[in-house]
C-alpha cells in the first residue's frame, strides 16, 4: 500500500515510522522549511529499536517529496497531521 504522510512533526514522523515498518511505501511532505532534516533526525532515533525488533529500517520505504502533489497523487491512503499555531 502507498501511504502519504502530510506533516512531519513529532506525530507525523511517528506515523511515517510506523507505516514504514509494515509493508507500506511512504511518501512524505511538509510545508515547513527544513522539515526533511528534522524528519530524518527523528527517524534516525528509531533505528536502534527497529533493528532490535528485526523490523525494516525506516528509510528503506521512505520518499521525501518536494511538493504536496507528489505524495498524494499515487497514495491509497493519506495521513494528514495539522500543526497547531
């Protein structure tokens, strides 16, 4: 299944990590500047636990997108996280 995660704060990053550890391909996008680096740093923190559980690493099925159109075009499910403030 192709899942689009829109919004990559703490909750959005957690959703992305969760669905990636299954059999899903995940595309992500966020309107905030610098979101890619922040997301990858968050996902890197999950890596040791995933290896211990013999689960796929989070970057194996992850695609960072430059526009909102990219992740939703082929998605079968869209998970959207709204930022407060």
